[in-house]
């Protein structure tokens, strides 16, 4: 189990004393003409999904981000499987605001509070 003490100044959740540090992979994805980059987005929450399977015994870890222009995406990490510790898989999934809110509440470790993570949009 991972524990985080605060939202780190470097843009990553800072692990609490004695916790295992898991950080998102620095990556940029272009999906449907939109750019999603972990290094220029705000990390909102993260969490490990227990369980796994035969091909991913270590389970899945998810990081929830908000881009500078207010779009949301998740970066998922799966694996490694078997004895090959080098076959972790990372992928990016664009999310609607509703999907991001639901994921925020599912993930155990949160950086900013809800109001900061999902500010009201001017009407």
C-alpha cells in the first residue's frame, strides 16, 4: 500500500515516510489531435489497483492529471509480468470531466482538494 503526505512542489505526490515511491512515467501522447503530457500537467490523484492477473501480477497503478487548459487524462501502469521485470506497460487515456471526477474519488492518494482539482468554470 502506498501513502502520500502532500502534493510535492515538483508536481508529483510526495511519498510519506517509509512508503514506496511510485511516480508517473514522463510521457507525451497525441490523441485525436490533442496533446497530453505528464510533465506539463497537474497530478491530481493516484492509486494502486490491487489484484492483477496472470499477465500482470503486480496490478495496475493509475495517475490522474489535468492539463493546463483544463482537460483530464489518466496514465496507467500495468505489470511487470512473470520474471521479466522490464515489460511494464504505460498508456494514456483521455477522460471527460465526469470520468475524471469518478476516478478522483476511486483513487486512494489525492494531491489537491476536490475544489482545487476541479475548479468551477466561469459561465
